C-alpha cells in the first residue's frame, strides 16, 4: 500500500517527500481533531469505580479500600480551597 502511494505522488523525490509529509500531517490532524474526540466517550478511561471493604482483609482483586490512617482535612499540608497556597512553615 505504501509503495502504491509513493508511486502515485508527483514531482520526483522532493515532491514525494513533501507529499508524504503532508499526507502524514493530514492523517495525524484527522485522528487528533476528529477520530479521538469522537472515540473518547466510548473508552472506559474515566469510568473509575472505587469500593470500600467493610473491614474484610480478603477483598477481591481490583477492590480499593480507604486506609485507616488516612489524613483528616486538618492534617493536609496544603490548601484545598486555592491553588496558590503558601508553602508550609518548617517545624523545628
């Protein structure tokens, strides 16, 4: 197939190189702006399901649990209200 495309491109070697670059750029643009946005809702990348075991240590594979030593809101070293929180002061 690629040999057929190469033979059909006009204007000698220089034209074939430029033409093949243009065909490649057009293919990438078509995929990037048309095909991938169309297919994104069909893919399961955002379909995340997190479950919490009720103290059972033998959960099924793929089950996620919240660790018992999870920090509370007061223990977070950053602000969850703003993106530009000042850095924490070092404790001595």
